[in-house]
């Protein structure tokens, strides 16, 4: 018996008519949320330009370049949260694992891990050894890519997480969300303690939030939410500027400036404004209703490969030696340069992933992509 049928029997007063039940209702395919994947990945690439670029701005400086640097650093958290929310929005309707999808994840990680390792050996930057080869074939356990590794764990447990989430009534679900975001979003922000949070817990919180909107509030969306997302992002940025000004007068606040504005590594705790911004973007793009476009689907499907390429073992080499990002720390051309490099890296990685995918589909007759 399908889980949706079980819910209809056990919670008859809490479900909608079968033809309109959120668990069984299908939506016409469109490219709105696929476009959001592209936007989110561009945010992450821009974030990594600065995060891994070797920039070192003095804390007491208040220059245009440093303000821009802090502005772009917000994008990484926005982009990561968007990807997890989108996963929750779609996977909440899935009741089983797809082995082919898991194999595709692992093969792509091994392929790029092997490619980077081989290039490192040929360039004299890595030693050829049994340990090095072993690290190539187990990229998940080595956590070379923290996001990808955590996402695979989330995917492995999502059918069981769905069983838990779908058995709750609407009111129970709301109370559950209030509890988890109080424990791992509000309390950590106020107490400077992560309250036992980690990447997987953060992913599960975001997954559950998106699942609620898909199951019980799927009619809540619209273009206006993009404006709300922009407002939340601006609020976050204003907090950064205010704390920057406060740090110049009270240096002791320097440790808190990053903490309260979400510029720390998003593996640690969730930030309210980060969550609100990302959720608003998902609901906003959901309301765009862009007709299905194959080109958008193809580019969006390459996002995982883009992430693996530009943030893998070659990341340090790419940002610090190829593009020499930090040499533009005080340059008046930092903003246009960062935009040009971000777009160049994104296009290059997308083309590389498309070529790899085409080769793998041909060699495996469509089983792997």
C-alpha cells in the first residue's frame, strides 16, 4: 500500500480530497526551479572566488572592496540552502532510493577526484602512492566535498525521513518545525553555541521545511517572494555593515560580527535570515512558471559537476594561482574582475561536465550520465 493511502486512512480529518491531496497531486513541468539551481550555483562560485581566493582585508577597513567582499560572502550560504530546500521540495514525494542516482553521484565524485589527483601527480604537486589512490576511490568518506558527502547521506535516509514527516498532521508538522529551528537556528544564534548542530542536521532541518511547503502549503508561492528574499538579503547585509562600524569602535565585537551575520561556514549553524532568504527565493521562483526549456534543464543538471570541479582539489590552484584573486584586493577593478572570473569558471565547468556526461552516457548506453 502506498504511503499516501495510509495517510488517508489514518488521518482522514487532516487530509485533502484524493484528487487534490498534496502528496499525490502532480505539477506540470517547468523550468522555474531549474533556473533557480543555475542562479544558486552562480552564487556559490562567486562565494568561492572570495572564500578561497586568499583575501585578507584589515578588520578596521571600510573600503568599497571590503564591503563588496562581505556582500558576496553571503551568497554561499544562500546558494547551499537553496539547493537543500529544492531537494526537500522534490524528494518529499519520493518513497524509495534510486540506485542509479546514487551510482551517478559516486561515479562523478570518483571521476573528478581521480582527474585532480592525476593532474596533481603529473604536475609534481602530489605523490603517486597507494594512499593517494585509495583517497580517490572513496571521496565520500574522505569528505573532500563536504556538501556532496552530506547530501548523499541525506539522500540515503530521505525515504525514512519522509515516512516520519508524512505521518504528521499539519499542526504536528508546524510544531516540529518550530522546535527544530528553535534548537538549531535561534538558540545557537543567541548563545554562540551550535547546540550539537552539524551539516547533516542542518540539511534535515531545511529538507523538512521544504517538505512542509510541498505537502501542506503548496499553494504558497508567487513572484512577490523574490522581493521578500531580496529584502531579507538586504537586512542581512545591513547587519554586516552595522557590525563592521561597531567593530571599528569596539574591536571586541569582531568575533561576533561574523557569527551573527552568517558568514561562518554554513556547516555549523543555520541563520534565520539565510533560511528566510533561501526559502523566499524557492517560493518566488516557483511562481515564475517559466515554460520548460531544454537548455535550462541541461545547464541546471550540470550544477553538481560544476560544484565538484571548481571546489575540488583544484580549487586552491584555480583561485590563487590561475586567477590570482588576492592580487586584486585593493584594485579598483575587483568587482568587474570577480564577475568576469565567476562567469568564466561557471561556463568552463559547465562545458566540462557536459562533455564528461556525454561520454559516460555513450559508454554506458545511458545508464550513467
